[in-house]
C-alpha cells in the first residue's frame, strides 16, 4: 500500500498490529502514522532508504523493546517530538555508517532504555536526542564523537559514570550541559587522549564529580565542566607533571590528587570537609597485604618493643 503524505489520526489506531515492516524505497514516515496502533508491536523494520521519521510515527509502542536506526535518518519531521514517543524501548542500535544522531530522536521515548549501541562512525549527537533516559546506567561513546548537543542525555539519573574516549566540544554559545540533571559522579579519560575540550560536564547537584586524567593529557579547556559544578581530579602523574598541563581559565578543581601529593585551592573552603573525606575515602590507601607478624626486639631489661614506624601523612600543598 502507498503510505499517506500526512496523517493526523492513525489509520491503524486500536489495531492489533504486532510487526511493522517499511519497504525499501520508502524515504518518509509521516507523523502519527502508527500512533496508538503500536500497542502490540514487538518489531519495527526500517529500510536503508528511510530519511525522515515523523513525530509520534510509532508513538505509544509499549511492547517494543528494541529498534535499529538506519544510516540515512535525518531530523524528525517537525523536529521536537520523537517518532518513538512514549515507547517501552530498552535497546537502541545505530547502524554502522551513521555519522549524526538527530536532535530529539528519542526524547520522551527512552525512559526504559538501558543500552545504546553506537557505531564507530558516529561524529555528532543532537540536542535532547536521549533526553529522559532515566534507566541508562552505562554509556560508551566511540572515539569518533566530536560534538554532543545540549541536553543530549539530560535527566539520565541512573548514569553515574562516563568513559571519555574522545574529547567533544560544546555547541557554540551553549551554556547547558549534555548531562544536565544526570547522576554523574565519575568521569574517566582514556589514556592516550591529549586534549580535553569544552565538554560542559555537569550533574547540576551538590555532589562532586571526580575526573580521572591520564598523563597523556596536555591541555584542558576552561569549560570542561559547567560553571558552578563541584569537581575534583585524580591525576595519574606527579604534581610537577600536572603543573605542565595547559589549563584554560575556569578550570578550577577543588583538589587534585597526584601520585606524590594533593594539590588544593581556595575553593576547598567552600566544600564540606566531611563530604570530601567520604568522596576520596580509600583512593589514596594502598592495597592491604597480609604481612607476617613483625619480630619483636628485646631491650636490655628483657621487655619486647615494637619496632614499627608510623606511616607518613600526604603532603598538602596550597595552590593559588
């Protein structure tokens, strides 16, 4: 059958459809085409020729668990309403060859998503693309990513850690984080990365974010974190190596844990010490080893004395 060019009320509303297959050659699925006709749909097959998916085209697909997005999908028709609005998707797969994910593609349709598979070809993620992925706890971005839009992963409250395999830049003029309202507390930069750009990391809460930085990093942009965020750094090198890194104005971690010392700045005064103690508890501790009991020495009067010495405390060096 020929698909309609426009659709206000789905011709399939209230149907018992279980599978939808769009034939090769079709380039557009208009808004609302299957909206409220997807209640029982468990599989949707999109052709490689598809270019435009209309808002709520597959709305209310409450039985759909996974979907694969072909290479040529562009901005959703209408631009702000997801084709998968109010779906029950758990897994989203992007085909190899996809270079850009359209803005708002899954906004409002990804609250149950726990897995997103990105291709190695991906370069950019549009704003609000995955806004509301409240169940997403793990995110692995490919090294090819260079741009992530505002609110791309907004309100991903289950996302507590992020592995940075590439350094992306915030959109021009942006003052909002791709991770606004997320649960981020830990960010790990991949060894080998030399530059950390203006990523605008944030969780918009009073919980500090800890960023682990390898010695390969040579420069850090001042807008790596959103202004007002509390963050600290664990650096895999000495304080002398850390001082050689070029840091943009605005990059002011509350403290930097190096291999030989802890660097602090005036912002420490604004952070509750107990919170920092809890945050870094165990990070500096050496792994416990089961040593043999030390031999006791006898003094001239025959009384054993413990020859153990107290461990040295870390050196604290204030930084202006």
